[in-house]
C-alpha cells in the first residue's frame, strides 16, 4: 500500500491508498518539535484504529512545507516502515511542466495540487488551496504550471484580528454566517471574514480571467474550501482530497 503525507504549517494530512482507492485518511496537528518515535506512536495508533497494518506499506511519498519536521519524518520512515520516503519538489512533478523563475521556491503542496488537478481535468485551471495561506495556482490546458498568487489564510487573518482587538470575541468559522449583515458582534465578525475572503477569491479570479483571457476552470481544496465555495461566485468545484490524490499520482509514477 501507498502512504502519502502532506505536511502543512498548521496541519498534517495522512492518507493510505490501496491502488487508486483512498481507504483511510487522517488530519493531525503539525508539531515542529515532534520526534520520530512520537510520530511512530501517533501513526501506529491511527493505523490500528482503522484496522490497518503499518508493515503493509511498501511506498511512502511526502510533501512538506515545514523543513524543521522533515528529519523526524525521514527517521520515522526509516525506523517504522520498510522504505525511505520519496520527497516532493519541482523535479518530481508528473505530467506537467513547471514554468517558474525558480522552481525550487514552489511549495510541494502546490506542485501536487497542480499535478492532481491537471490529471483530472486537462484544461486551463485555477487551483485555489485554502490552507495556512490561500494559494492560487495556474495550469494551462497544455499542462504548463505558469505561476500563482499567495494571500494570507483565513485562520491566520482571523487570529490577527482577535489578538489585536481585545473586545472582539473569537467566533466559529466552520459554519456560514446567518446573513450578510450581522445583527450582533459575532455575526458581524463571521460575515466580515467569510464574505470578505469570498470576495478576495472572486476578485483575484476575475482579474486573472481578464488578464489571461482564457476559459479557466476554477477548483478549490483545503480546509474551508467548501464553505467559501458556497458563497463564491467563481469556484466551480471542490476537491477535498486533491493534495492526497496528487501525492498518489506522483508516488505511483515511478
């Protein structure tokens, strides 16, 4: 079986594939001081809880944007699995061509998203990932990754607001606001954040479409993608497992 791991700044997503089928996936917090043995305990418990065996894993693929934890994950694979992991960078992109001034600067998560999106749709694509940052990545119908845009993520923007404005309460951002116009402080904050970021997404996408003059298909992935997609005027499809699927494609290509 294929184990895929996407290490993000806030969360790490782990998936287990049998062939092309994603049979299990888990989300854990990214801890920068984690050790290989701590990972062994956590991941072995996740496997056991799902009725899976770690010794059935014959290949591991990892995308990481958090270099401080890479050594722990490499050590974990060496100690608890049978093979060393394959690490994702621009040179491992499968099925697409990277057109970027310095390809080594592109986050591994953005690469695997681009691979998975193009593999599925084969058209001009804007891929929006709602993670710690919000990223917009452009892939042409010819399979060329042409660049992108990075904006602050919803959670970190909200945290900055709550930290700097002492009287404003923290609010739940996992559910949509009841209305555009808030009738209390909590509703006003939630509306401002959710509708505000939906407006950011729509504004950026419309500018891309105007400048590039193509019939772009817009897809979204990441934590709050479904919530924003319900409000956005431009997001056409939500792909919750896009990153894991990209890791699978790359992992089975060699």
